[in-house]
C-alpha cells in the first residue's frame, strides 16, 4: 500500500497542522435517513503556523464537496481533492485567501457518502423498537474524514460546536454538552458545544428513538425504551467509578458523563467519546459483572481524551494507561487481589494475540511503524495489555503505588489538553524519578521496540486463580468412566471473573472430548448463560473440540452481536475448522452489510477473502 502524500508526522493523515492548523470546528448538518447521508457545511477556524503557507490541507474520504468559501469575504476558494488511497481517503487542499492576516474561517459545503466508513445506518428492523431508523458514528481511528473534512490526526485538538437537524421524533446526542433544541415541523434542530479541546476521532453522533434515566448527579444512561431499565440497573454504579477515578487521576473536566447503550452491531465494548461514552449491549449481564468496561471508558477521560497519543503509532499511551488506571479503579472498588487477578487473566489473551500476529511481528511492539499500514489493521490487544504490563512493571521498579500514583497525577496535570508521543512520556518519567537509581535497570528499547511478549511479567497475586486451576485440573484429568469430581456447587462459589478465567484456561489447553463438554454444560448450563464473556469462551471451547452442536449457536450469535472482540475470533475459529469453513464464509457474505465497516473490513481479511 502506498503512502504518497501522507504526513511524515502522522503516517495515517494527509494534514499538515505544522503549516496551517484547524483551531475550531462548527458543524451544521442535516440527517437524511432516506439517502443515508449527512449534508450541510463545516466551518473551520484556521491559523497559519508557517507564515509562508498558502494552503490548508485536510483529510477527506468519499466526500462530495460543492464549494469552499472564505466566511469573511464570502468569496469562493479553489480546492483540489487528490486521488484516494484505499482506506486512507484523499488529501483535500484548499487555497487560502490572499489577505494579510494569519487566521481565517473556511466554510466547506458538502455531503458524505451513504457508505461512509465512520457511520452505521440501521433500519427499523435492526433496532430494539423496530419502528424507527438509527444512526451512530465510530470515528476512531481515522474515520472522521469520512463524515467531515478535517485534520484527522490526534495531534490536532480543537473545541467544536454543532447544529444537527434530524426528524423531530428522534433524539440527537453528541460527544458534547447539549444546549437547546428547536422544533420546526417534521424536523428538530439540536445544538451542542464541546469546550474542551479534543481530536477529531472523538467527535461522535447518535440519532434514534432514545430515552434516558438519571444514574448519578452528572450522568444519564440513554438507550431504546425496550432496554432502558436494564441499562439503568447495570450501570447504576457509574458515579462511584467516576469518583474513584478522580481520586486517582485528578478532577474530571468534561462536565457530564453520560452513557449510550447502542444496538448490538456496535463493534467495540465501549468508545470513550467525551460526555457520551458509547457502550455495547453485550455488557448487559443482569448482575453488573461486566460493568468494569465503563471503568475503562471513564479512565479514558484522562488517558486518551485529556492526554492523547500524537498519532496511532503511540496508541499504547492511550490504551495501556487506560487499562492500568481501570485496574486501579477496580482495586479500590473490590480489592488489590481482584486487580491482579484481572491482569493475570488477560495475559492469556495477550499470548493468543502474539501467537496470532507472530512472535516476531512488528505489530507486537508497543511503538509500531504505521507507514503504509492502516491503524485498523494494526488493532489488537497488544497496546492494551502489553502497555499495562509495562506500566505495572515501572510502578514496581520505582517502589509501588505510593510512589507511582503521585507521578501519574503530575503526568496528567503536565500534559493535559496536549498530544504527546512515547519519548515525551519517557523523558518525563526519567526526570521525575531522576533520584531513583532503580530506573537505570529499565530496558526501554526492548519494552518499546521489542516484539513478542513483555520481557518481564510482574509478580501478580494469583491467589484467586488457585481454586480455578484446581477445578480445571480435576475436570480435564477426569476419567469419563468414573463419577465427575466437579459439581454444580463448585461454580456457585466462583465470581464471573473466575468463571471467565476457568473457561479461558480450558480453551487454552487441548480440546476436550464431547462427553466432557456435555457434562460441563449439564453442570453449569453455559449454553444458556447471559454473560457475553462467558458465552464467547464457551462457544470457542466447543469449536476447538469440533463439537458440531456449537456451530449454529455461534453463527446465530455473531449475526446478532457486532462486537469485534467476539466476532473476529469466532470467525477465525470457524475458518480453522475445515468442515464448517464454507458455512462461515457464506454466513459472513450474507450478513456483512449489517456490520460496522471496521468489522466487515477486518473479518474479510480473517476469512482470507481480501488481502
């Protein structure tokens, strides 16, 4: 894949903010469900950084631009859209006005494509209510350019305002503070303002038949009415998590913290859009056992949103820090043993990712090279778990949480509202802990640029794993001719995290016999479970054992849920089983149009349908 015209500062963007930078965004758009487009204009406040610059360079993908004007003089400006480069889209060059000042307001009138990669349009049949259409966005990593012309690089952080016109019987939400709404006939204009600077990938919109419930002094949960009560119950502890995060990280600067529970096709567990975290309905376990995903998204309010990776080569600065803080929240709300158990459990997921990518794959480095590589192709659990492991290791090196947490708060305070790279973090760490001789032992080069698993695994407290390991050993070694040594009562003593760990360890070993699988299901009724993390692992165990009884439930579930964490491994498992491979491919082809772009794009590669 070529990289012609892409920035040397950000290999995923054409923009040149070092010459001319966008400083504010105002969106004025109309939602057209019939055509599946947004149309209107975006006003960009821009400032010359290089006094000799003559053009503003933006990112655009499949946008139909009708005109560009200088908002001050109302004169039309010349613009050129380059030939698109696959998933990176096109370079949009706008000739700057000739007047002598260095700040401008540029208005771009446009509409996006019905196939915009950053938007998911749902028919009424794809929603819980079955009566109204639904729209939601997903701009991370570089899909904002498919919805608005912008400098689609996390190096550029701006405030934004928006006026969105949509059908009056639907609710519009954005990653910003809502102000007023005006109803005019069949349409309603909703106004929003985000006064904290943030990158374009955090602009978010959702439009649907939505209701809300208050779940805290600064939080509401939003969803379709059919599931709103379940959502209000599941996420009732949000304020408790938010306060705990503030104790660790410092003041929450975004004002409100709302949650939107999206339809099942949403590709991620959550997306940390400021003021409005998007979450998947696969978190609705009925017992709050999966609500820790919200703690992850809350942590992003500091790690990613307040301090942002300068480009996606340094994605671990967003996600490694977020997992690290998420587990600190968990430690305070449960116990340090649960924090360690969570980290220990996820090591097996990291091992699987490294094995899948290849022990020597450059994509297993913490700092990756994305020249010619789309960030979606580089996405894995590596920056999350290898990044967290590195930070936990550094914490142990400097003497534990009592030493590291004051550093963490100083780090947030020093770099807030900025975009940084790994060298910025390294320099700050070494300066802060300059009086600690122990930091000289840190092998930065291997940690940051070495492939494979982390060079050091912290000394986690694994006491909660002991009972699970004992149960697993009893079951795996059970001679099926004898009475089963594991009983239903054993599972009642385990929490959801322990059950997930137990199943993950069973999956990591040799395939179980069909009689053992049948006995497991008889004892614990895994095939009826509501917890999506348990269900996912149970299906994988069945597929690994070539248990034909697992195939139809797997196909049915991956057609219902779009969460990439579940869909991609299950499709890979089906593909690996030669007898059902063609069935999996046929299922994907029939259902790919209802998937989010990033899921269909990556699964097609997993199934070897595209390179």
